[in-house]
């Protein structure tokens, strides 16, 4: 597969690749500050003297290594008479570093707006879009009309609770499925994949188009086609599709949802239809269940609702998405255990078994808590709190159901605590919650494996603030949190000590960045999509 750039033995997460959000923004802000200062020939040094800023701090600020307090930043921008947007962004930047949790969230929103208006959009995938378009034209004899980019995700915390309708905290990542598409004037779907392990597939958009439960890539395409057909109705129109992607498969990074979301958006775009995002989230989740996993809606929601440099707290029934800015000094490293987490066969059965066990545990807990027959986990937690419910479970539930419910109840509490830790920029607290989540998934939910446990421990030993398995488990990746300055070193060590001895592919260890959700772009000059 052709990539836009190569990163030598470090795979896609090489050093040049990690020009991070924070420093890009800071550099651009400071560059513009300097230009504005020169233009107005105001003396920053004189200002610093007047406002009592120490010479050392001044030098650090000029080098972009430190920021003044919000009060000082406000004085600066006033004296320098900066354009309003630049002034607001600079003060927001200072607040992000020195303010309390609420101030930080407000500041992050201002900076996000400024960044979008002033900086080029960061890379969302290593896949070269023009290469995908060339291959499409060569394969189908006509150019694609649309390109869809649908990202994978890392779930930071809140594992195996989305299907219990409890909130989770994932982020979309800068690895994605890329789809080129063109509408056909018959009912045929022809799809191929740049990755030759996935054989081309063709089918008619008719009632026989029932997705199978094999978990093959074509079963996800059939699932996508079937929900688009039933949503859009007549006239049925097929499409030619070409897929490429750099979300590792069987890794717990949600390549299947990126595939389904990418296919659904591509089929809609080919028909000239743009559905509301919330509806797409629900549709895609329903579509993916056709392949046989009774999953929750986390993956489709974050794939569509991700936000650059933010985690998103996702709630269910009704869907709600609350972006939470990620501190500039945090990084997430993902590393593959080497055990493939294919969502087929035993892993699929084990997943669905957990869904059933949770339903049984909930029914018993409701009875013990004398709750309404309709009460869900959220209602029980609101009324009784996690601790009391765990005590009830310890008294009345059979051992397996006790363990499953203890995980669900405590993981839900951890998500709330993690959201707070994030708002306070408390790296070690967030890391400790990730560690506790892993222990619970290992001991109570029984979805880990020795390789995941060892790899998470290795990441901690190498300086990560916390590490946990990500996604459904039964293999796949761990995600580790660390300080930005340690991220490259941590990734290098994980390569040396885990990836290389096991001869795992280069993508097995990556520093990931929180990315925007899926998007469609028209690449020819035809009419715009209608809502
Ligand atoms: P993975 O295995 O990473 O695709 C699955 C489910 C999620 C969620 C997690 C566990 C699918 C499509 N997704 O994610 O809904 O339940 O497991 O938290 O099956």
C-alpha cells in the first residue's frame, strides 16, 4: 500500500510525524505575536519590565517554551494592539496552561476555533488519497466522485459498558479507512480493497443481500449496503467502491466500524444524500450488529463524532457527545500484543456472552434493589451508587454475574472520575484509573490475555502513567498514557522490547493523536449533496 511518507524503522509514528498539536499552535501564535510586535515596533522587553515579568520568563516566552499568566497575557495583547482573534487565542492559550478545569475547557474551545481558521488541517491518515483516486479510475474506468475518510478509535476508558448504555470516553485517531466511490445506474455494488488480502466482492442491492456473520470485510459491506438501502428506499442505486486503510485490523481500534461508517457514507454520498450525523451513528451501529456482534454504539459514535485533540464522552439512549480537550502535555501510545482480536468465532461468542450476562445481572440487581422493572444500569447507579450496588451483588449474585456487574458498576464510576481528571490535567490520576480498568477487565470481566497483561505492565515499567487493553479485548492493543516528552522514548522501547522480538509489523506501536470524525468530500464538480 502506498503511503504519503515513510518513517523508516519507526513505522508511521516517526519523530517528524509527531509535530504535535500543542507546539504547532504555540509556534504559529508566537510567530504572529512576533510579527505583530515588529509591525508596531512596540518593545516587548519594555512591556515585560513594566509588568514585572522576569527576564528569564521573557526569554522562555520568546523561545516559545513558556507562557505568561492570563493576566500578563491580557496586558501584552492590549499593549501590542493585536487583532482580536489573535489576542483571544493568546490569552486562551495562557488560560489553558494556568486556569482551573472550567477555564481550561472554555480556553480549549477558543483555541480550537482559532486553529481551524488559521492552521492547515492535520493529517488524518497515512493513506495517500490521490493514489486511492488513481487506483479507482484505473480499476473502474471512471473517476471517483467522492472520498470518505472514516477514522479508527482508541477508547481511553469505559470498556464493555456501552451496550449497558453507560457513558464511555473514546477518541478518534489519525488512522482511517479511506473510500473512493462513484454511483452506478444499476443496482450492482462492486467493491475492492487495495489490501489484496480482501478479495473483491460484487452483489445486487436486493432482498438477497443479507450480511453473513463471518466477520469478513464483505460481510461488513453487505451490512452497510443493506441499511443504506432500507433507509434511502427506491430507486435502488449501486456503486463502485475502492477501499484503503491504515487502521490495524483485529487490534481493538475499531477498524470494522470505520469500514461500516466509510461504506455507509460513501453509498449515501454516491446517491447525493447527506444524513444527519446522529442518525448515521445509530444506523451504522444497527448495521454492524447485522454481522452478529451485539455491540453497543461507542465505535460508530466516535468514528463520526471525533474531534481533533479531544476525547469525547459518549452517552447512549439518547446519544450525547461531549468533547473534552486533551491536555497538550499528554500523549497516548498504542501497542499491539501480537494476539489477533478477530471479531469472529470464539471472540464473538465470548463478547455476546458478556452482553447476555450483563442483562441477567441487571435483572437480579433490580430485584435486590427493589427497583422498577424498567430500571437500567444508569437508574440503579443514580439511586444507589456503585458501592451499594456492588455490596448487593456480593450478597445475591452468582460468582460470574457478581464479577461482571462489579466491572460494569466500577468502570462506570471510573469514567466519571476520568472525565474530572482530564479536566484537571491530572495525568497520574487518569493513568491510575486506566490501570484499575485493566485489572477489572482482566479479573472481573475476563476479557484479557497474558500477552495484554504483560504488555500493559511493560508500558507502566517503561514510564507510562497508566496502561490498559483497548476495545473488546481477547487480544489486540493496549493504550498507554504518558507525558509528551516521554512518548517517543516509550514507543521506541516498546518496539525494541516487544515488537521486534516477536517480529510484529512496524505499525504495531504508534503514538496516536485525537482526530476529527468521519467526513465526505466531493472530488468532481457535480451537484452538492442534499440533506
Ligand atoms: P472493538 O472490539 O474494539 O471493535 C467492541 C464493540 C464496542 C464496545 C467494545 C468494548 C464492536 C463494533 N464494538 O469494540 O461497542 O463494546 O468492544 O468496550 O463490536
